[in-house]
């Protein structure tokens, strides 16, 4: 059982670099994860599909963390997907 089994998380800027590493580790530890991206929906969706093979729910959400309304919409979408959020990682930027 992973450290995050049964938890849900939203990671901003989750498609590359440190953000991607966080997303991958959270999935390895048993969390269902939503992550945001600004561009490249094909890459973001491919990452979500690959990580979902682990049996965890993984959702890619297009959002600009610099836009308050877009950031709020990303949180709302993640809560809609999972029913709640346990962890928020503000990584974008």
C-alpha cells in the first residue's frame, strides 16, 4: 500500500520537469491525480493515459495558473472528477 492510497491530488504544471516527477510519484504512491498543462494537449493526454495504466485515475486539465479564473476552474474540475481534493501542489511557473 502506498503512502497516498485513497488520496486525490491536483498538481499544477504537471507535464514536465519537477511537476511531472511529482505526478508520477503520487500515482506510484496510490493517489488519483489531476494535473494541469498550458499547451500540448496530445502530450498531456498521452501522459494521463500512460499513468492510468497503473489503475489510478489520472486527469489532464488545460489551465493557465496565471489566470485566476482558469485556476479556479481547474480546481473545480478536479473536485468534480474526484469528489474532493486532499493535496494541492502549486508547481506551475
